[in-house]
């Protein structure tokens, strides 16, 4: 079993829909990252959180430390949100442990 | 502030050759991490440097090496290239020495080995 599991692996939705991407992890962590990677390859760090909830524009990230679970939500989704969303947690020894990513496609 | 820059952006090499990739972090960032991304494996951690010292190394063979200079710029080198080394190589910088801090990624270098 991978230490970081993301679901779903692939998600296709219509423009305007509310999107939820989940991340579960099995290691103790001090921080969890959500990142976005567009088809061209560039990676953008969206959030780093260790508790509670963060919001930036239409993006919301939550984390439940007790349940070892985080969610990334996108409200009023738009085709430009189409990307791979990656969850990563800090495991031991300073290394980030990466999820496999969720490929999101938003259709107009 | 300029972002993380990587050079070259694209590279084609043949098997057996060696390659050096460069990463310039955001000004003031002292930590640089390198990652390999392939379609089948996702993002794999290569190594992290902080103040010219390698802090951590992932599970890659010794053909993969790196270094960091006093100005925090970092290079990674792959010797005796294999077809399986074809990948997108990403570097990320952060202010402090651990990957628990927010990382800023460069655009990547896409390496193709033929």
C-alpha cells in the first residue's frame, strides 16, 4: 500500500461543477502540500497546510490530522483548472512523499 | 522576484553519454531539491541540497549526482545515460532546509535519451 493515496485517479466534470480531490496518508506528517501541474509540465504549489483549512480564490484545502486525510476543493470549476493535482506529505528524513496525482479535466 | 529557472529546457542525448542540468533557485532560497518525473512512476525524489551540502538522497543509482554552489545554484549530472533516464527533471527551491517548507518549482528540463 502506498503511503500517500489520492482519489480519484481521473476526474472529468462539466464547467461550473464543484470538484473534490482526496488524499489519504499513512505516515505521521508535519505538513501536506497540494500542487498543480499543467500539461506543459510546470508545477505550482497551491497550498501547504498542517491543520484546518486554507482558501485561495476558488480553491479550498482542508486537512484532518486525526483521520490522516486531506481534500482539495474547486468551486465553480473552469476549463483552465484542467491539470494534474498532486498531494505530497513530509515523511521522515525531510523527504516529501508524493501521491500519484489526480488528472482533472473540466469540459466547457 | 524571478522564479526558479532551469536550463536547458529540452535536451536530447544518446545512450552512454552524460548530461548536466542546471537549476537557479529563487533569490534568497538556500534549499534546492531535484525530482525525476516519468509517466509510469510519477515524481521521484532525487536529492536535496542546502548550503552546498547534500541533505538527502533518494533511491537512485550512483550515476545520478549533484552539487550546489555558494550562490545556491545547483547542478545535477547523469552519467552513462540509459533509455529509462528519459524524463522531466524538476528542481524546486525553498527558503529553509527542509522540504516541509513551501517549494517553488522550476519549469523542468525534458531529457530524451535515444
